[in-house]
């Protein structure tokens, strides 16, 4: 193209000379480098601010502020860049064509042989390179600081930044078009803003968001939080690419003052095709995502219509004949996504896909404390395992029972770790399951398991003084814990230990797992890993056998060489356990097969 590369070189030099490149890189670098540090300091800042208020004097506020994670850091990064960064981008390039037309500089260049299409395309390319470079600088800074400050890493980090990058390119295509149509830079910026508002309004129509380019703005955080999975972003990505191409070509035609009706009609039809996808293609049924040849997945919402709506997935055998059995997956301790992601590993995802590949439906969902952790911390005193786990498991069960493809009499619950401890209580609270699958659970009190875990960590300390100090601290803690168990309900709600109200522990203590186990009459599968460092073969698995060993409908299986995730164990030290979980691994195939065969034998 005549003069394209010459003019591109000129545009890049102009971006440098007019400080556009410097402004964009500086703004983006600041957001990228500061977001992780602000995230790290935010709980302390908020705590200090609240403590300075007379109304909070004397109140222990530490429990209200959970330790920030890498997810929080990335959420702040995308919030900052997705707002101020994109605004800066549009403002910087708002007059990319109109300003030169007003000054007359572009007209002079055009008289020297530069073609109008080359002028538009070179300007768009230069802006695209500046945006790509500044976002790359910002992302690398955020990534380096986040890795340094936080040990964990959420999924889809690269895909998330790609969504943001493409949305920025989409805004540039709008900017280049409006800049070719109007004479004032501020009018161009206003028109881009108006287009964004219009796309947001269109998003109200059911099914539109899947195809709407504006969705790319929210996808980064949704991907990191596990609210959506990567398959769901592809339609918006494809439509955005079509939009970008059509808008840039319209900008070329507008600047060239093309009067050909055929060309104009073709470009306008391209834009309307994109609008057709974003407006008129809705979904009356849940989105289906192909996992493999025999499994599909449908998006579900646990607690739909309540203040605690949770995103989830229902995996189903693709070509099932008649109704199928189903399993509800219940998480362990802490905030977990629907895959129960622990660093590089996703045990619930593997369980769901294996079982559904073999004729068994599975429902899984984000844990309430994962999605609403900050909100729940504001009412920490009233939090119990009912709010954290039990209610949502029952709501997920109701989804299965109301699905005509599911055999309502053959619904099972599979609980892992704390989920295994709570499974009998969930069953007694209205779950009414056909059977219970307990993975790495325990009939013991949670505090007794914590004592053993802490003692193991203390025993691994090499410094004797550190051991003595740690033991003394543990003795004081357990003394406080025992005192907390005899507090009144109101007193327990206002007493915090380890960032959790004593009311939470009191509820668990007064509703022991073994009491619920005694009432269970349906079949139970107890599964344990011999090298589990969080629950124990002798104390936990052994107590299950002691309590349930005389029942004909209870199956006990123990696996050598596996850890708490039923993945290969690589360490015997509890202090090295997190490093083990960071290693990408998979659930032992025999474990998955045993679950599948046990369910089929029951049904």
C-alpha cells in the first residue's frame, strides 16, 4: 500500500514526540505496579481507618478483613486498567484523524502521494501498537508484583488480559471511525462513550451478553473468579473481531468519501450482522459447552433469585437413555470455586467429567465464601456452616430433583474434607440422598483435627526455641477455644478466633458428625488416602470403621501413596504440603473408577 509503512513510521514517531506513548505507558505502568501493593495493604488501611472511628473503639476488627489473595490483586488491576486505562486510551487518540484535518497537516501529506486508506490504516496500526505495548508493560508489572506478594495464582490470567486488550482494540476502531466523521476531538470521545452506553443498554436483552463486545470489559474478573469458563468468551471475541474489521473499513470509506453504494451497503451489512448477533440471538436453554464426545455441561445458578446466587455447572452424559443418577459435590474448608481449585489442581472438575463420561450427572458450584467472602465478613458473628455450605448443597440438590433428566431417587452427595464431615448433616437436613460418598472426611471434631495438624507442623520445626514458643501459643489458643465453647450464643458471636467467630465453632461442636452418622441408613462409601497429612488413617479412617464397620451397606477403601486430594503424595511433611499442591497432578484413576462403580452398584 502506497506510503503505509512510511506513514506508520511517522505516526509512531509522532506518538513518541507528542508524548502519547509516554502518557499511555506511564499511566498503565502505574496501574500495573501499584494494584498488587494496594491490594496487599488495603486490609491494614481499612482496619486503621475504622479503628480511628470512635464508634468502633474497643472492637476487634481483624476478622472483618480476610488476607488478600492473588485473585484480589488481579481484580484490582483489571478494575483500574478497565476503567481509567481505557478512558485514557480514548482521550489520547480521540483526535487521531480530525485533529490533523483541522490543522491541515494531513492534507499536505496526502498531496505528496499518500493514499487515504493508507493514512487511516497506518494511524489505526500506530494506535494499536501503542495500546498493545502499554498494556503489555502494565500486565508484566502486575504479574511480577503479584507473584512476589501472593503465593497463589488464579486461572485464565492470560485469557483475561487478552479480553481486555481486544476490548481496547474495539474502542480504537470506534475512535478511528468517529474521528474520520467529526471535526472535534471531544465530540469523538463523547460518541465513543455513547456507543459504550448503547451496548450496555442492549445487554439488558436476554442472551445478548454472550455476543456483545462490551462483555469483554467484564470477562477478565469473571474468568478469574470462575464465574464463567473460557468457552463462554469465544462468541464475544469472534463478534468483536468482526466489529473491529467492519468499523475500520467504514472509517476508511468515510475518510475516502466513498460513494459506491455496493461497498457502503456491504460494510453497513457487516455492522448490522454483528448487531444481529448481539441483539437477536438469545438462549432459551442453558449454555451447553462440549467437554468431550460424551459429556456436555450446562450453566446453572444455585440460589437463583436470592442474595447469594452462585454460578455452577451441571455436567451430563450426552446421549443418556432415560433418567440418570446424579451427584452433588460439596467443598472442603475455605473459599473454593466450582472446580475446588487448589493451586494447579482441580479435583472437582476431574470428578465431574469422569462420572459424566460414564453416565452419571454431576452438579458443582462456587462456594458462597468464595463469591461473597467480603460481604459475609461483614456479618461474621452469625456465620455457621449452614450459611457457608449446607444451604447451598440443599439448593443444588433441589435443582437436580426438579430436572426431568435426573432420577430423583438416585441422587448422591460427595463431600470432600469438611464437605465429607458435613455430608451426613446435609443428608439429615433434607438432602434425602440415595447414598453418601465421604472423601477424606472425619467423624471427629474439627478442633481435634486442627490440633493434630498444628502439632505435626510444630514437630517439624528445627529450632527448639521456636518449638517451645509455638507449643505455648497453641496451649493458650486451645484454652481460649475451650472457654469459647461454653459462651452464650450472643457472647460467642462477638468472640473471634483465627478470623472466625466462636459461634461458628460452637455450632460445629454442638452438631458432631458422629451423631448424624448414627442416623444415616442409606449406603455410605468412605474413601481415605494413606499419605493424607490433613486427616489420618488411624484416627479418622479408623474411627469411621469403628462407628460403621458392622453395617453391610458401608464400603471402606484406603489408597496408598495418595494425599488429601487423592493425588500422588510427594512429601511427608505438613509444612511442605502447599508446595505439593502447587504441582500439577490428577486424581488417581482408581479413585474415580471406584466412585463410579459404587454408584452404579447402588443404582
